[in-house]
C-alpha cells in the first residue's frame, strides 16, 4: 500500500510542479500581450483565450498538489489547537464526507462535459480565437481524478496514522 501511495503522490507532485512552471509561461504571455497592446495597439482573441486557458491549467492541476502539500484553504479556528489524532479524525471525516464525494461528482459530470466538447470539436466563438476547446475541457476530469487519488491517499493516511508526504 505504501508503494501505491508513493506512486500517487509522486504523480500528483510532478503534475503540480509542472503546473507551477506554467505560471512563468502565463507571466510571459501577459507581459508580451500588454506590451504589444501598449506600443502597437495589437492584440488577438487567441492570446486572451490562451491566458485564460493557462490560468485554468494552473488552477486545476494545482488543486491536488495543494491538498497534498496541505496548502489548501482551511478554517483553522479550532483545528490548529487539536491534537494530531483529532486532526487526523477531522481530515478523515472531511475527506470521506466532503472531498471524495465532491471529487467523484466532478469527475463523473466533467467527463460528459469533455466528451461533448470532443464530439462537437468545440472551439472559440471568437474570430481568430483558439480553434479547439476540448483539450482544456479534458483537464477538468483529469484534475478531478487526481484530486480523487490524492484524497484517497489523504484519507488512508488519516485513518492509519501513516506519515504525511515530506515533499514541499
């Protein structure tokens, strides 16, 4: 089981770090776009759409990594003062009641969403926009699957008291 957890967490970490590098790409695209607008009054619909797509990739692929690294949003009014055992209980119950069902529903329905985009060859409604939207829409079920896997790993760790991942 530990090898499976390690494999899941290595996959999530690699994808999360890769998504982090997309921030640099997004910054370059935005800066070039702004400079071209400012100095030459040039812009294109596909550039603006690319900025949104890069942001979506960063967000979607960063969610499972944020969970893994315990960098997600949590209301810490009481949690930070709990004993480690009580924190694991909160993590387990929260994972089983909220995280895993939500990620499963997201995976199920976003799969249909992505499939429909592939079937229709969906692209930008804007002239000169990005010709295909289905690749970016396919990332939604991928992110949900990664979130499910990481959520299962987190629940297992909470239930067994196994040590958390050490990567940062």
